[in-house]
C-alpha cells in the first residue's frame, strides 16, 4: 500500500525528532514508558541482576520515593540512601498492559527488553505485602487492587515463562 503525502511528511518529521512510526498501540505505549536514551541505544544497557527485597533494603537504610518521571525505568539512586522510582498505578488493567508490553518486547525487541527488566526488578523488590506497603507508602505505587497482598503475585506471575535474550 502506497503511503500518502501526509503520512510521508509525518513520518519524516518523527524521524527528524528521533522517533519512528510505531507498529501498533502497544508499541506506542512502550515508547511512552521508555526514556529517550533507552529508545536510541542499547550500548549502555545495564541488565537487571537479583537485588534484595524492599524490606531488606529498607532495614539496611534505603528509602523509597516517587520519582518525578513517568518513564518506568527512570530509576535514580541519588544519595545511595534514597531510590527514586517512577509512580505506577496498579489496577485491574495493569497486568494485561504489562503482559502485552512483555509480549511485544519478546517478539519485536528481544535485545531491548526494558519493560521486562522493569518487571524482573519489581519481582525481586517485592516478595511480600510488607514490601509492597513500603513502595505504596513511598508513593511509587497507587494501589487500586484492593490491598497490598495482591501486589506481590502480580509481579511474581508476570515474570513467569518469560525468556530473556542476551547478546
């Protein structure tokens, strides 16, 4: 199918701004959650490694605060005592959204699995309702799931049967 003049112009303008036309709505959502540095290059990618859960980190002196960004992976450890994590609203739509983003990355971006890395990071961070409570109190999660008991299984189940591709 031939692109119209408007589509070509719009696509050229997006390319100039460093953005590419998206494959579908899920791809557009993924680009919304990624920072500009994550969209442009994978050369400086840091892979998620197992970390202690939130309660253990808190007991060691770490505090959790809501980050100023809406980009999921704009994690900041400004003072080595405060971990800033962008806010995520947890609702009945969160799991299907993250599952769709995971499926998109598995098939379209196997070497750029930023959303999957976020899910794994949260899976390591949240083992219990107490871990979830720390993140809710820090403003990182707005929990519409009912109670914090539902948060840990959400992230634990999202990481099941996900294959991580590494170069």
